[in-house]
């Protein structure tokens, strides 16, 4: 992997992890354009995913600090209830990760046809959440947290946006826009770190291929994903507050249609 390829893929990861356009789908498209096999670049995938987690920690540090200060009071309060909701939201993705990881990895290697279909599904979900106007709620309930978690579990499919799925699902449930954006970004931190840890253990045990990736490319990819992730996270929170997700739906529809045509003709 050349340094400029790492730069492009890092920027793609950072931007699309938070924007509702599917980071996995765009990474698959970018890798296909560069002729890069994803299996040989597991180390790079781990690095850019960890970079986006760090960008979340930086942008939402005040919220994270608030949560930990509340937890260490060792009593039931708003902070504790928030953490409980995050844990509840992790249950579906945890089940998928433990019992269906091999099947998910097989889907990732199935080409761009799945990516195109899932991008169109993302477009439909974002558009529907824009026009549907449910009754508004003040807080995210435990039930809503679990349903949003189900959306996150479905978004393991390449092309189905994680942020788009979770935020759109929350909007359809009537959850507050500002609180929903923060919750969506915070709930993904444990699963990404957990997946990175498992993949890192595979690399150390020799069960997966790291690929011959220069250290410079890894560093460039990390920095690009971190910086673009910080910008995208801040931008996305403001976009959700303004309710402008439909424009990303249009984008996903166009990219999804083009990807489908290319995969069918190829």
C-alpha cells in the first residue's frame, strides 16, 4: 500500500464513519479502485478504526468526562442510566460478533454487489426518517437503546451505514436529535475497540494476514482518519440537529446505483 492510498483510505474512513454514507462500503469501493485486497490489510483496518475512536473521544470528551464522574459516585443517576443504555445497545452487535462473525466476514468478501444494495437501503432509511414525523421524546429509553442497537448490528453489512442506521432509527422512534447523535457516536466505541482487540490478537497469533504495509502508510492512514474523523463528528452532530439527513440519502442512492451498475457490468 502506497502512502497516497493510505491517505485516501484514511480520509474515507474518518469521514464516512460519522457521515451516514457507510465507511465499510466506501472502504470496499476505495480498496477495489486501488486493487487492494482487504484480507491482506487487516492491520491498516485496525489502525484507521482505532483512529476514529480517538476522534470520538476528543470531540465528545465533555460528555465522556460527565459519564465517568457520574459513575464514580456509585449510585443510580443520569450518568449511570446513560451507561446502562449503552450496554443495552451493545447486546445485538455482541451477539453478531460472537456467533456470526465468520458469516459477516464472508459477506465482506462477496464483492460490490452487496455494497450497492446496502447503500440503496441506507438511502431509503435516511429518506424515510426525514419525512416521517413521530411524537418526540425527551429521553432515550432502554427499549429505544436496544432497538437502536439492533440497527447497529444490521449495519455490519458493507454499505449499510452504522451512523445512518442508528440515527435514522432513533429519529423514527422520536428521540431527541442532539442526544441521539451523541448516543450514536458513543455507543460505537466499545464494539470498535473490542473488534480491534480481537483482530489484533489474530495478527499476533498469526491467524490473519497483516499484509506488507509500510509503517509510513499506517501512520498516514491513522492521522488522516483521526483528523477527518474529528471534523466529520462535529459536522454530523450539527447536521442531525438540523435534520438534513435526506441529502445524504440522495448521495447514497447515487453511489449505490453506480456501484450496482459497475458490479453487474464487471
